[in-house]
């Protein structure tokens, strides 16, 4: 195809790989799009899954432009094709700017969670649990009491969460089951205390730890909290929380790359490359004023007191 000559070989390879991954996605779900319209619908859904799984926005663009270049045979200009997929990309970029993929310092999350207590102590607890587990916000909100692992003996002394519990025939976004994340972070011991608080207040084993909260409600509470904390100009969202744990663990070298990969439940080392480049996160944190850092450094004890009182 002559139009493939418009791009460099390295870009063409990315297009090819992106299209192949999309086609494997279709095959796993036994989807057989018959025309460009059905391709558009499935691709938009695929982008939503990629976004929720913490994939790179750029990877999604390789799929769209790669499909147009390598698979499309329509007699229309490319710009008129795949409108739903383009809208999905636009929404992704608008809601989660690429700077949000870099994460934020745990101290900032302590401050945000402290202000979240004013609106929902339970979601403040969710933010702390998510920070330690790298969990995607939507999957965290689905966790039930029966998904929590409690310490049983001195040899099994950790709290943990099972994602994609096979006992309920559930699967994670990546199609796996029984992915277990232990609360064994040496620099975030308070996270297991927060999990224990939430666990103890949840009555039935089939009840969700964080109630019937939706992702939009979680996002709204965090948005109001960061405004109260005078951090409204920063991209601090539930998705950013999930990126912060691996960013910090990589920067501080508290976990090896293989451990970060396993904890985040990603499929390849390529998925964690952005966490090994802390420049953007450090640059973003440097824009936060000294007075806010003073508040952030004092936030954790206040947060824990509020959570113990409320939960």
C-alpha cells in the first residue's frame, strides 16, 4: 500500500502491532464486525477498556490510525471514518490528560483524602486503598467483603484483596482471575489499617466495601476535595491514584520492575515503562506551593483520626 510510505518504519510497526492487538481483542470476544460501522463500535469499546486498564493513550491512537492505513478499504476520506472511536479518544484525552498518567506524591494524596472525608469518608478510604494496590478505580469499587484476605497466622500475616474472584465467576479487565494484591508495602503500612476499618464496617460478605458508589461519584468527590485543597489545577483523579503507587515505587526503588509489573497485573514490561520515567511527575510536584506541602506533610495523622472516627 503506497499510503503506508507516508510514515516512518517505526511508526508503521506500531500501527501493525496496535491493529494486531485489536484483532486479538475481537477474537477473544468472538466479535466479527461486518462493516466499518461495526468496527467503529467495537473499537470505541476497546478504547474504553484500554483507558480503564491504564494503557497508554498513544497505543490507542496507533490502533485507530493503523486500522485506517492497513485495513481500511472505504471510498471515503480517513477523517470521515470511525467517528465513535475518534470521539472516544477525544474524551479520553480530555478527561485524563497525559500528565495524569505520571501520578502524584503520596503526601498529596493524604491531603486530598483528608478533604475527601468532608464529603465521603468511605471514598477517602478508597483512595488510600487504591494508592497502595495500584487498582483501577472501577475494579476497586466492585470489591466485596468476601474478596478481602485477612491475616490468619504469623506465616500468613498480610491483608490482601482478590481481584477477579473466580468464586463468583468474575474476571479482571485483562481476562484473568484471582489476582491477589497483598498489603505489604513497607512505606505505606497505614493502607492495611484503612482496609481493616472498611472491612470491619461492612456487614455481609456479599456487600461491596465501598457501597454502591459509581465511578462518576468517586470522581466528583475527589474533584471537590482537590479544589478544597487548592489543587484544582492539577490532574488528580481516581485514575491518577492508580498510577501513583507504581510511579513512587519505581522512583524510590522500593520494588523491582518485575514486582511492580506483578502488582499492577500488567502483561508486559512495556506497560510499566512510563513509571520508570519520573521526570513528568517530579516537574508537576515542583509546581505545588510550599504552603500546600506543609499541609500535606501533616495530613496523614489527621486523616487516620477522621477515618477511625467515621468508619
